[in-house]
C-alpha cells in the first residue's frame, strides 16, 4: 500500500478525500487524514476504504514529523504560512509534497535541495492558482506550437454564489476565507502591463478601476486588478507580451459599493479599535463619520459618501444591517477589518441549501502570419452542496489528481514546481473534463488598442 498523508480537512478537502478514497483499492492507496479538528476529518472519512483519521497539531513537531515519516507523499491543505514546516520535514525524510498555495520565498529557497534529493514539491495546483495556470499554458503552448506569438494575456477568477442562490443585493456570499475577502488588494498598488506601458492602481482606487466581462449563460461580471499581474510573466514565457493583466471577478455593482468601505477605512487591519467589544454595529459605522449634534448616522454616512437615498447602493448597505444599534460587535481589541468581517458574515454566509460558483475567464491575443487574433476561454463550475462545493471541487480535484500522478511517476520534474508544463497540465486537464470542469473557447476579433487610452 502506498501511503498518502493529507494534513488539513477544511472546506477545500472534500473532493480531494473522495477522489483518493474512491481510487484507494484499485491504486493500492492508504490515506491518512490529519487535522486538529478530528470531527470534521471523521465526517469526510466516514465509511471510506483504506482510510484513517489522526489528531494532528501542526505545531506539535513530534506528531507532525512522525506522520510525515510514515507516508510516501504529503498533501498539505493548511493555511499557506504553515506549509514551510511540513516542507522542511518532507525534505528531511525524502517525501514528495503537494500544496494548492502560492510558492512562498521560503518554499522557493528549498528548490535546489528538493531537486538534489530527486523530490517533487508541486505547489499552486488548486484553482487560482492552479487551474488558471494549466488552462492558460495549454492555450499559450498551442498558439506557440503553430507559430503564433502572444501579445496579450488577461486572466480573471471569481469565487461567487451560484445564480440559484443569489438572493442579496450585493450578488455575493463568502465562498472562501472571509477575512481574505475583506483585506483583498491591500499591501501595495496593483501592477500590470497595458499595451507596453506599466500601470499601477493604488488600493484606494482599486475598486473604481474595473472592466466588464460577459459569460454566455451567466451574464455580466466586473473585474478589478490583482496585486501583481506580472508575477508569472517569465514563467509563462510572456516577456514580449504587450498586455498582462490578472483580475478578480464580481457581479456588476459590487466594487462600487465595496469602495465605500475602503474610503471610510473599514477594511484597515493595521490597528485596533478601543472598547470594540462594547460597540454596536451602528457605533462602529459612526466611529468613521464626523460628529454632528443633530444628523443621524445614516444621514452622515450618505453625506460623507455622496450617496443619494434612492441610489441602489444605499439599499445594499441597509441590507447589511450596518446601522443596527442592538447588534453588538463582541470582539475585543478588534481591527476595523475584523469587525467588518463579522458584520458581513451575518449576511454573506452561505446557508445550508446555497450553492457556490467558480468562474474563470482568459483572453489570449496573438499574432500569426502577420494577422492579429484573439481567443476567449471561460469556465463555470457550480457546487453541489455545502460539503461538495465548487471551491472544494476546483481546488481539491487538481490536488488529488496531481498527487496520484506523482505517485505513479507521471509527474517527474524535480524541485519546487508549479503546474505550467505539458507533462503536468495535459493529463490533469483531461481528467478534470470527466468532472465537468471544462473551458469553452471562442475566436473573437482582436480589437487592438487606442493609444489615447494609455
């Protein structure tokens, strides 16, 4: 039996565990699921063949190292900052490793040592990053193979609520870590390349610089820029491209409303608010508004943000119960971002019957035989329920397939890797199609650009 250790049985692990346990008999696999919350792991492992659950505290070095030493390959589904301790143990005990997270500087620093030991540490093999890499590189390599040269690449991903569960004015619910949604975009200006010119969008302008995208059957979306769109320019072989842009997708209208929180300072995570545990939601909002002996919090809010009472954006804020004097924050020494997260979770937490949705959209502009061409590709995945979500499906299945392919010697590139080679992405994308994770491609006119827009 080949031993797979999965560390972490959170929301993204359901499809990962199901895929591997379903194949455990034919592929001679024994799966161990380690988590500090053993109840959740037991639910996912219930009645699964060749599977056992252990209590594993990542901060308990002895139990962590013992579990890793007994395995053949380790799948870390931990928060990104915790992968490095697992990686160091995997290196010491000569175990291959898979994660869905971005490659950190600490992880990258292990590359030569991992390579020297003949190991594969495959990272960024979830949805974004992951499916975005693989689906993009498949088209980019196809264009290159027929002699084309890439001049434009844009990529967008959104974790959203499915249309049938979309029942609030924001057209949004949390489908992953709420905190990450609230602090998204902070930590420096968004950077991208547009028609050969470097562009920068500071955080306070980020949510007012959006573009529209239409996906057949699902309507219109908007996108705002990710922090560093040039991160993968060299890895993708796009050093000569004129336009490179990566963005996050939301339904139209979300960004304009979210920008109000940014302008008020409610997304700030750099300081704590005094006496926050005794604040009401109304007190929290009022803390960011000027004093008035006569004006209500609502009036001051609208006046400060120049929002008319009959503007749909005002209805969005009322829907969140922001001005409720009876709902209490109950968080000690909380940052504005932490308090806002708590308030939003009241309204944006998926209910038991809700389904989530993952949307991805790529644009490829290229020259071939002296002419400009463009391919647009889109993917939509709808979740099944609150256990088998679209997020879990698009994160967990690529991780699971990659894990088995490494065990079976189909992925053999040594060192710290991301899934941008044909050896990795072709078989994984092909198998994902059997789970209805597919892209629709269409050729569209390449519109070029207007120099006046630069």
